[in-house]
C-alpha cells in the first residue's frame, strides 16, 4: 500500500556456498515476526544453503534439511520460530490453503519459502503482451507473500558462482531489503575473507504489495 | 446424579479461532421437540442447562490443549466420557489447522462413543454470544453506547469495552461478525434480532471477502451494527471509517465463541435441521472456497458453481425472511451473495437404516423397481426381529440401501438398491458384503436372494461375489410375470468377537433401555493383543488392525485416487483435507474387515505422530486422541521411520535386534541402530536432500518429469556407472552423515558444461554415474555401521528400498560380513498402516504411551519419538 516510488532492490554475487550462507546470516537479525522471504532459482542454485545461513543467524541449532517432501519444516529454539516452506511439490495455489500457508505466515514467526515464485502472476510484461505495462499497484507475489516481504532470486553463473537479486514487495519489503544491503556492506567491509562479489548498482525493480 | 439425568450430556467445542471454547450441557430433548421454532432462529429461553462453559486463549495450542481440557471438565463434574450422548463441533470458517484439529478430534470422540456428531457454525456461535451478553447486560447499560468512531477504535483491542456497557439490542437490531481469513480477507456474516426480540437469524451466507468491500456493504445497509470477531483486530479502523456512528464494537472478550454459545448454536442448528445427520463421517469443515478442481467438477455436474449443495453446512442459507428485509437499494448496491457451498466428494459411509431414512429410500426404491415397496412395508421391516437394514450415505444423503432377514439357517436378501447416479462405484458390492456379515451375525449359514431373470447387471454382480443360481421361481414378479433366478452363496466370515456397532435406529432403542452405555468402553478382562493403527502422514489415509504385531486382520487404504479421478485427472499432489473426509470411513472399514470388531476388543490405538506433512498428521493424531479419550484405550505414538523398519520385521521373521537399518525414501535418508526392540539411535542422516528427493530432482533436471526417480533408475540400468566421476560426498567424513545437494549440483554443472561446449549428453551413462555416486556412499556407511555396532541383521527400508541396484550393492557389501540382509517386499515400501501397527506392538509392550496433549511434528528424528 506504499506510495514510495524509488527502486531499492539490490544485487549480490556469491562465489561459494559459504558466502551464500553468510549473506543469509546477515539478514537474520533484521527479521521480525510475520516477515516473509521468498526464494527463487533453479535446482542447485543454493536455496537450501541460504536457509541454513538464515537459521544459523536466528540461533537455530537443529540441522536444516530440505522440506521438499514435507512441504513445511518448523525450527523453534531461535530468536524467532522459522517456518521453512518448499512449494516445489504444490501444483495449484489452492493447495496453499490446504496446507494452511496463510495461517502459518501470520503466526508469529519468520517464514522462508523455497520456490516462492511458484504462483507468481504475470504482472510484468510477458512474451504474449510485450507492450502492456503492468499496473504498478499489483503484487505479482500476492499468492505467496500477501503482506509483502522480499524475493531473493538466485541464479547459477558458474560452478560455484551465484547471482543473487533482491526484490522488495510492499513497504515492509522495502525496509527489509535496504537494511539488509547496509548490513551486508558492513559485514563485507569488516572481513577480507568474505568479500562480496560487489554490490552492483541497484537495478530498477520494486513491487508494491496490493 | 442419577444415570437417567446423565444420559443427556452434550459436549460442544470449537478450535477455529485462537481461543479454545468448550461447553458441557445437559439437553432436554423432549422440551426441544415441543418448542420447535422457526428456521435459523433462537429464542432466548434455553432448553438446556449449561454445566460448564470454557473459553481460553490457546494460539497454536489447540491440539495440545483440547482433549486434556475436555477430560478435565468431565472429571470435575464427575462424568465419564461414556456419559456424553451427543457431540457438536465448530466447523469454522476460521483457521484451517484449528478447524481440522477440532473436527478430527470430534470424529474420534463420537465414533469411539458411538454417539452422533453435529456441526455448528463458528460465526453463529460468536453472534449468539454477543447477543446473550447484550441481553443480559444490566439496565444501567443504557449508559452511553460507545459508538466506534475512528478515534475510539484506535484503542481497540487494547482497552476492551466492558460488557456492561453493551447497548441493549432492540428488535430488528443487527449483529455483524467478522472472522479473520488471513491474507487481507475476512469471513463476514450478519445476524438480525427478530421483530419479537426472541430469536436471532443469520441473514447472510458464509463466504470469504475483501474487508473494504464488506465495510462498504455494511455501511450501505444504513443500520446500526454491533460488531465482533477476530477480523476486527486488523480492520476495526476501516470499518469505523466506513460506518461511522453506525458501528459499535463489542468488547474484545466476546470476539470468539465460548462453550455456552456453542451449545446454544447447536440447539438452534438441531431445531432447524441444519446440524447435519449426526453421522461423524459426514461432518466436514466449512470450505468457503472451492478448489479449481472442484469448480470443474461442479461445472461438469451441471450445477452452477455458487449454488448451495446438499453438503450439510450449519444454517448456511437461512434465507432473508419478511422480518429481515434485504438491504435497501442504494448506490452501489451491496453484494450479499449466498455462499459457494463446497461440493465435496464425500466419503461413502454405511450405517443401519432408521425410520428417518425411509423417505429417501422410497425415492430410490421407486426409481429402481417397477413394483416398489411402500413406506409401511419398510417400517414393518425395521421393527421386525432378525432383520438388518443398512443404508449407504454420502454428503447428499442416502445413496443406497439393503436389507437381510435371517431364517434359522438361511438368510434372505430382502432388497438391495443403489441410486441411479451412483451405480458402478462398488456401493452395491459393499452393501452386499455387509449384508453377508450381518447374516453371519444373525446366525445364518448361507445367503439367498431372488433377482429378475432379465437383470443381467445384478446377476453378474452377485456371481462375481460368489453367489450362484440354484433355481427359478416361475412368474415370481407380479407386475410383468417375469421369472426370478434364485441365487445362493456363503455368508460373511464367522469371526465376530463383537457385535456390529449400530449407530442408528437400533442403537437408540437400546440406549433408552441402557442409558449408561458403558458396555462400549469396557476394557476386556484380558489383553487381546489387538491394535488399531492409523497412518495419515502424507497423501494416504490408512488403517489396519493387527494381533500381536504379526497377524494382520485388516488393512485399509483410502485411495485418494478414487476422489481425485472424479476431477478428470486434475490430481492435487497435496490433499490434507481429504484425510478429514476419509478418516471415519477408513477406521470403520478396518474394524469391520477385522471381524466387525467393537473398539472394546482392542488393546490400544496407534497413530503416526511424526514426521510428515503437518496438516495431514494432525488429522490422524487428533482423531486418535479423541478415540482414545472416548474408549479409554491407551494411545501409542509411532515415528513413520520406525514403521518402515517394521515393514521388514513383518516380512522377514529373521529380522531381530541388534540391527542396523538404512531408511531411504522421498523424505528421509537415515542410518539407524536398533540394539533391542524399541530402542533407536540415529547414527546419521542427510544434511540436506533425502535420497529419493535427489533422484527425483536430478530426473527433473534431465527432463524426465517429476517425480522421476524410478524412471532415472531404469535408465541407469542401461548406462555405464563409471562414465562420469561424480563426487562421493561425505565418504571420508568419518561419521554417518549424508549430503546429496553437492552431488545434485555436480550433475547440474556437468549438464551446463556439456551444453556450453556443445557435447552430447549420454543420459543412461549420466543416470548410472549419478546413481553409483549415491549408492557408493550409502553402502560404505551402512557396511561400516554394521561392523562398528556388531549388528546381526541389516534392513533396507523406505520407498527407495525398491531400487534394485541399491538392494544388490548392499547385499554384496554386507552379506560377506556374515550379517543377514533384509529388504522389504515392494508392496510394503509404500506408506501403509500395517507397519505402524507392527511397530506399535513393541512400543505398547514397553508401556510407551502418549497422553492427550501429544502434538504432531513435521520434523522429528526417531530417537526422540517417545
């Protein structure tokens, strides 16, 4: 519902699974109850690695494994409950209701959702309608993040290299994304071993919730 | 308190909101009948005495708190569960997990007690609570009614208005209830106090809607609205802005139902016939949305998608009456659509016929037979001795029926018919099977029937069921003089340790004579060794009855394929709600197949508690806890992985501890040491992906579809496993942990490089090399575990245990160590309740039982399953 208009998304580059985990660890302290982090990217892009880092950062000690089979795994014992979803096996957005996805998102923990772009709606111009400008007020990720959050899109750019693009969804997403970029800069500048692949210039993509 | 007084105990509860509500009341059924009121309405003078009304905050704790609190309330009042004569449960709309927990627990309780189960609307109960509070507010409540202006609302809910300041509700007043539907939506409902001030009627259906649209609709009504409901926690501001001085917000403590309001809502629903048939199988949560697949099904069936169907919904469509004029036309006119009642593909249930069924039975009778029976003929049958009449029912009511009369040695089928639109689904066959068991119960040795010579379909059915023609009756049928073929066959299996659990007419007759009904929950004097096991951890609802962990009496899997196939191939992968629909029928069938057992013949109930799909697990566990409370039977919680290990124990008598098991499936990869029965130590498990998942995902990357693990394995059989040297992750880690995500990434990189260089990918070689990398690590770690623990037996368990290369490699590596290697039969690699029953036997022997506060868990290693 925000009317803010400037782009705040960020791009990172990761050169290893360790770096991907460190990047996620730096996001953890910024999360508050009912925050939603959607993860997108091909098989092997490092989504589960990202969640491992997030869990470490929250203080979860239990081992984080893939939730593909059980759809949802819950980790208590950290600063916040962590709800780890995987929408890979879902075939229709109806099934989100069946698994009580929305009730879980709003139950006081932080949610991280693998394949969170699964039910994204074609709001951005698509191949069939290249000339049509999507209304900026629509949230293509309304299905998976109805109250906003961030989308972390991971791409495979080399055997160990990954591109990581962050999109904000709604006003909460904007705040989270920009705070995270600052937090990562601090982490990266304070450590030689973990040089970020360079904070590329912010690309222009911001999506309003609602 | 005398037994007669106790026999009318009504239990009502609701878990649809973050508040847990429980009511215990004493119902005077006779008074109820006499004071029948107009549909959808309620008069303030109640026919029931409220014994206890509870309302406690329990966010995300419904499963842990519901049944212990019910047990506690009963104990406080000096009641046994067996004193409960009716159960009513809140059906929502509300939290999906919450409603599912409440409905499943209620089904287990009602089925275990053999009492009727009814459904009530959660929002209806909230409205009744608000109305009761307003009606009972002291006269001084003429103190200023607090109109909720935007400014006043800012303080809600932090400073809730005391109940005493509620304005008195005059005739015609409107109550609005707003349930939180999450993701920026609400469940709205409006209610109106009747002109005579003596009843409250819901004037809108249940639906899910945009809160801003609802706020506009309510404003257009132009009347003062007293509002409640947990949706106000988020949207009070919007409603105050839209309605201005017309809105009054009830105190926060009235936003959820309490026990007394649930009992009142139940009384109403029963009075106007919207509480349902009382059959636990048919009570389902309120679904305010149809899934795409169900929309398609409804469209195919020819009904408009928004037409209410016969699925019993609580007072869902109380139509506006003269006393409740529709909102005055204004601009824009408010939309108050009727609810899109969910056309659920209901479970078919079977129960004894009651006089109430006769109308529906006659409709089928008249369509099926050219010489139909009359109502009085059916009534004569129902009251005659040595008869048994059954009906098949689903959400639409009676869909088939059959009856048998037992002569001294021979039972005679009196009639059998299935509604025309439901033929060919096996309902006739199921009715016949039940008649044969009934015939055996009535003491008959054989079964006969007559069928028209020209009715080839029926004759084929009977022949397929083992009946054969033994003679003819010339000109038997009066209408056209057609001959009858006489057919004879055996009765059902004679092992009937108990009587058929009548839940209908005959039961009620019996209850009048023996109101205490303690016979149903009496424990047998000696242990029977029988355990009923329930498994609902993933896509299948399953139940099995087993004696002493070895002898299988019944094994039922509610193949969800049945209901899915009706959706023309649109098969949702995940269907937790199907468990709620199937569970009563599956348990009924398992007990029936085991010899028409009553629950009192069991030693214990077992249920899969972890790990799995959480929305599915809670259904089985809540149901099992309800059944445990009702029957007094101990409850044993089983880890699904433990079940897979016991699939080997069942199939192979040489499998005994000390053993090491490798459990590999779509969701698990674990090496487990079992030094003695029931003691588990997880030696190591996967750090990321499970083995089955890695196979499926690599298959997907290779374009073999999903889940394509088995296809990948077949492809591997024709390839060279040494063609590509994929990494053997964790092979030298010195522990028993597995990691498969690195291997998955290596396969993806291999494909990427091949694409970049234009090299052709040899799919069989790639598949074989990948498989070899997985198997090498698993075999090496399994062999080392066997050596280090000194186990005498090694078990391969789980869905991936069907992989032939894995079986072969494990045998080759471990058998030379002098250790027995056990692999499960293919049919026990998939999920079933038989393995849960087998595992439960040993846990029960060790006295490891759950209490009623046990919760389900999606994660959960074997070691911690206690």
